[in-house]
C-alpha cells in the first residue's frame, strides 16, 4: 500500500529478539552468520528494541551489519522503556519511562548502540496500558524527535490489536507493528485494526506469524504466544500443516505469506537466530502458494474468506 512512510518498506524483514537471547543464547558467531545470510538473501529491514537482551540485539546490529555486507539497512526500534544497568555495568532491570526526557534518552541510547545518526522507524513499545502517559508526554516527544529528524517515522508496536487501533484512531501514526494477532491461527487484527489502517494510510508490519514458533514446527514442545502450546491449538496447527502438505506447500510458507493477503500489510518480520533460519524463511516467503490452498484454508477457518485471492 502507499501510506505515510517516506520510504518503501521491504516485504520481508528480520525480527532480532532472538539475537538478544530470547529463549536461548545466540553466540556472536551465530549472530554474525545470521546477518551474513540476510545480506545474501537481500534482506535489509531489521526490527529491534532495547529490551531485546538488554540492548544486545541493537548492539549486534550496530557492530555486525556492515561487516555482514548488508547495504542500506532499514532499522526500526522501540522506546518507552529504559535500561537501568547495575553499578558494575552489567544488564539490570528494564523500566517504563514515558516522559519526554525518558523517550529522548531511550532513542539516543539506541542510536549509540546501533551506530546511527537517525532511526528509520521508532515505535512506542507495549504501550497498551499507558494511554494517559502516551497522550501527555510519550507521543508528543516522539513526534518532536521526528520533527527534528532523529526519527523518520513513528508508530506503535505491541502484541494486542485493540489498543493499537485506539492509538491509530487518536493519533497521526505512520506505521504500526502488530505481533501474533494476524496469523493463520489468530485473526484478531482483522476486526478493527487493519481496516482502520487501510482508511488512514497507516502502514502495517506484522510480526509473530509463527505465533512464537508453533506454525514453524507444530510439536508438543512448541511455544504458542510465549507459552507452552495447549493440546487443541497444537492439533489445529497440525491440521493446517496437513492441508498445506496436500498442495505441496510448506506450512511456513503459508504462515509467512498469509498477512500479505490483506492490503493494509506492507511487511512481515520473522525472528531468526541462525543463518539456516534466515535462508529457510526467505525461501518460504517466495514459495508459490496456489489460490486453491488459500480457499481450502478458508474453508477450515485459517484464512478469512474475504481475503482469499480470486
């Protein structure tokens, strides 16, 4: 879609929470190999946040992107939370700070870790329960940083679509990142958020298309939305995989490409912790998915009927 952004979002990006050690540590060598694989695949959009490994994900992007050969990277990060290190310099707690000074300090520290003079996108991070703080200080502060040129585009990033929709309705929002709420297993963003973004020209980045791993590899040990998967959800994911297999399509390909069926969606970001995952996900994003499969998935409730290609 053509929206508010002063640049075109790449169709596929990498989420860097795994590079910050989400669920398990990633070595420096593996992080570098992950970014080299991204360069080989032509991927140049990276989503990160100070909370990913207490700044580790941002720091790794700042140090490793150029040596990896990634050209003209487009980076989104987040604000609203400050890293409070211990006296010995090791990572400490992460605290909310929606004040003007807190937002500026967070953005400036991200710029230092990322080794950049400006950010392409900055999201207010998990601001679900802080509407008054957003209204009073956080959003005006972020807008001022955009006016100054420290940030090119601003928005909100979170895991719930209802508060995202409320913010899009109230504020001038360039782009939103919604995670886990527009997938083959969860259509929550379709009710209000996506139609609203289409009307307002707010671009949408979708994360969490695997619902924390379940749709990448449905198994009893998989995670679903950051928790152990319930048996009925596991069965549903496996059934989705069976339907895809009937058409010779990997489940991951349908999961990654599903959000593109909605015209409000500009980009999908997928978390990767290794070169192999980058290559696999990039391949899945290009795998041909026939309209007949989308129709079959719609018949069993995995795809909203109105989004099935003609």
